[in-house]
């Protein structure tokens, strides 16, 4: 009997190790992306100003078109930290931050699921679709990684307090908000979560609702600890409701599917939303707080593709407990019911993995994470910039939108830009409207071209605006490759 027990224990440990190895490879494969994000260069450029030029830029210094009198950069601390890491430890350190952030986020998702009563087996299955959806927010290194981490940390604290009826842990909420609001403007999602818990518990007539409300107000006041004071909130309110029809990650789910962008993550989001809503409403004892959180998260994820990541966090934290409840509801005499409930997540997760790797095929299985950053010519105008530097070309650049921040990092102070990815924080609304009319070749596209003192126009080759610029008599092509094309004025002072 002892030998059989020892053998069972051995195979159980072996199975656990195998499962752990499979999840490790899955995690590395999903998060193992090296292409540098376009916004990264804006962070680094801000950090360089603070670290090397020794001043905090309250006004923009990178643009030559009209800008706002106050530059409220809600990701300023991300820029300061990222530049310091790159300067002293190299770009690999940013990849390390991304991996650690993702790992800690997934750990907190699992911890929240355990705290809510989810079984370990259900957590291991549910975490797979959650990680797949979450991973789309971690492909590049962006400030959003701090929002995902702080959001799930806030959720865990609220669930811990709700489960244990402890209020002392809520004291961490203002501390989290101080860091969060300076790393990324997504801090409002954390405040929203706190107030949703206060509302939900209040509707359920629980005394802790008042405590949640109290700490939510304190956490809100804590966000005033930032370099901009109340002006940060003025910007934030405007930014939350600002339309961004030209930015694909701000598309609605319907627009994204119609435009055939983000097809897999949007479809996954919609399927997971349906599953979660279905299970939450079928529960015998409904939790008003959870229903409110799910409703708001699904709404914002449907309204904007980029917010669908939050459903991955909520799905991983809530769903294991829902499944565990259904298994318990089956009773000991209904083994077929228990088997079905346990087996469905396995089928769902396995099917998702197959579809994911069909849509995003991998060339090889990685056993170690990659720490390199790729700035490839297929995504960046590296050859065009090299040509400019070799020919000592300086001046005002009207760029392709996605390349603006890379030009800030690569060419400042020799060159300034007409527009870049910081557009909502820096440029006046009339300016970026005129810019996007130009960029997309809309009616009156040439207003932006003629209105401002551009010296150079750097465009993506083969676009509509490229073909329109060819017919501009005052401009001519000075450089061309497979990805980019450079125009300069015919009477330019630069001699080529």
C-alpha cells in the first residue's frame, strides 16, 4: 500500500511538473515579442529631457506646429523610469520589466480567483483564455502594462477586503493611485473599480460599501499628487471622452471586425464576454457588485478594442469560482454533470490555443524569453533617417503618424515634427484634425501642407497621400525605398 501511495505521489508530482513546463512554454511563446512599440520613443524622449537636459518639460519642445500651453504627459514617470533603465542597463531591461509585469499580473489574477473560491484545476484552465487576451496588451513595452498590473492589484485588494471583512488592506489603495496616476492615465479604471464595488455593496445593503466609498474618495484625492495638479484631471476628463476615429486600437469591436483589424482578440473578447455574462446570470446567488463590474468592463471593451484586455483580467479572476459553484451544484450523484463542467473548459482552452497559433504561427518553440528589441526597416523608416543624417538634412519634418515619436527620439534637436503619437496630450484639436485630413488624403488635405513651415515630408510608401504629394509642384522626391518616401521643397536650402 505504501509503494502504491509513493508511486501515485511520484506520478502526481511528475504531472504537476509537466503541466508547469507546458504553461511556462505557453507563457514565453505568447509574450515573447520583440518589436519596439511606436509610443516607446515618446517615453524615452521625455526621460532624456529630464535626465540629460535637467528640466521638467511643461511645454512641448519637439513640435513646430501649434501646441497646448501646458503639456500634460500622463505617462511621464514611465518615460523617466524607462530612459534610466535603457541608459544604465540597456534595452533588455525593458523586456525584463515587461515579462515580470506580465508574470505578476497573471499571479494576481490567479490569487484573486483563489480568494473568490475557485478551484486550482478551474484556475489552470481559465487562465489560458485570460492570458491569450491579456497578451495583446503586452506585445510591445508600453505604459499600459502598469495599468493592467495596478488594476488587478486593486481588484485583489477589494476582493480580499470583501472576503475577510478587513478594512486595513484598503489603505494601500491611495498609495497605488499615487504611483499609477504618474505611470499612466489608466488610473481612472482603478478608481472606477473601487466605486463600482462601493455601489454594488451598497445596493446589497452591506456596511462595507461606506468604507469602499471613503477609501475611493481618498484614493481620488491621492491622484492630485502629480506634477500638474488639478490640470491633470482636467486633461483626463477630456481624454476619457475624446473621439479617436483614426487610431485603430480605439475602434469599437464592431468597427474593428468590419475593418478586419484585431480580428482574433476582438472575437475572443466577444466569446469570453458571452460566457461570463451567461454564467454570472445563471448563478443562484447573484453578486450585484460582480454584475456591475462585468457590465462596465464588457461595455468599455465593446466601445474600444484596447479596453478588452480588462475582460481578460476579470474573466480570470471571476470565472473559476463560477465553474466551481456549478460543479458543487451538481451534487455527488450527478457525476456526468461534474465531468461535463470540468471537461468544457479543457475543450475551450485547447481550441483557443489551436486557433491562436493558427492565426499567429510560430517558427520555433522558445524555451527562454527573448530580451532584444527589434527596430526593423519593415516597420520603421530607419534607412530614410540614415540617409537624412548622412546628407546632413535638418529642419521641420511632416511625418507618417506612427513614425513621429521615433523621429523625436532619433532626430531631435536637429529636427522637429508636425505631429506624433502624443497628439492628444500636446497638439491643439484643430491641428491634429488638419493633420489627419492630410494623412488620409481627405478633402482639403493640402491645407495642412501649406499652412505650416514644413521642410521635409516623410511618408509611408504606397499610401494615398504619397500619390497626392507626387503631383505637388513645389515638392519633389529625394529618397525612396520599400517602406518610406522623402519629399523636400524644390527651393530647399539643402544641397543634395
